[in-house]
C-alpha cells in the first residue's frame, strides 16, 4: 500500500489549512483593541465592593485601554492583583471575543465581626480576617474576647453552623472567646448566657440548644435562666 495516496494528501492539506486558519484567527484576535471593561459580581454577597473599585484595579496601569491590543495585556497579573483585594474571594479576568475586558468577581462572605481594642473587622468563612466595607454593613454575630485563643478552623466551623441555620442565625448575636478557647454565646431576646464550652461536638451541642429552646419557650421559663450550659453532649444544664 502506497503511503502517498490521494486520500492521505487531501487529509494532510486539510490539517495544514486548519492550522493556518487557527494561527491567522489567533493573530487577528490578538491584535483586536480593547473596547471597554466590565465587572460582573457573582454569588450571594455583592454589596461590599462597587464595580468602580474593581474597574480601577483593571485599568490602573492601562489608562488608555482603547490603544492596547489583547496580546498586550497580562491577564494573569491583572487577576493576581484583583485577587489580592481583601474583600474578594476569587476573581477571573479574561477578554471576550468582542474585545471586552471582563472581571468575574466573587466577594468574600463575612460570618462574624470582631470588636476589640485593636479595632473592628469581619471574619470570613475560613476564619480569616477581612476588612469592613464603606459600602455595606452586614448583621453577623459580634466576636469579643481573645480571638487568638481559638483555631481559625474551629471558629469558622461555629460561624458557618450559625450562618447556615435560620434559627441560630436569628438567635445567636454574640460570641465571647475565653483564653482557653471556650465560647460564651449571647441570645438576641434573653439575658442568659450560653456556655458552649470548647469547639467539640459542635453539631450535637447546637441541636441540643435548639431542642431545649423550642421546648422551654412554650413554658415561658426562659426569662428565669441566667446560664444555659451546653458543655455536656447528652444534656442541657440550666442555672436560674
């Protein structure tokens, strides 16, 4: 069988044509001018940053975008720069086929707010600090005490559990962190303190608290308690 058959030659020419067309298209696409910028926020939290703030990061070193080709932009650098903004969880930067420089941005989700002698800041879903926003303030549990006495992962677990539960989100308004890492929580409508203890059996403790609260509120005895102790996994101890 001969290798240089008409079928093989035609196939070879088709491959060369496709490669040439792709190269030409890529070259032309790279020479395309940037028309404008566009910032798109995704996710539930879209209030902490304004599009103008992200747009400023996009064009900071590219004042006159209309004179810049797509190939003249370092999209990776732009992406890294935007992701360094402490209110942003993740940003993707790209240029669309019609020459629009786009940034798709997901903002961080604050789950708690620290207030101490050093100032005030939010705590995100990973237990890391994130700055307050000049544009929006969200209602989250207030964190006081020794913030460094608890592991970030443990604090994040507690805050995510509260945030993800409608009852707890409405009920728990404050968390005091003791030097040994134990937690004392505050209820929105009652003066008793909730002695949560260390961050162990977290789900079980919260379930115990919810079950106790929903039963006790029917008997109108909640106002008589000074402390609700959740340290014991299998029971709730109340002190009047």
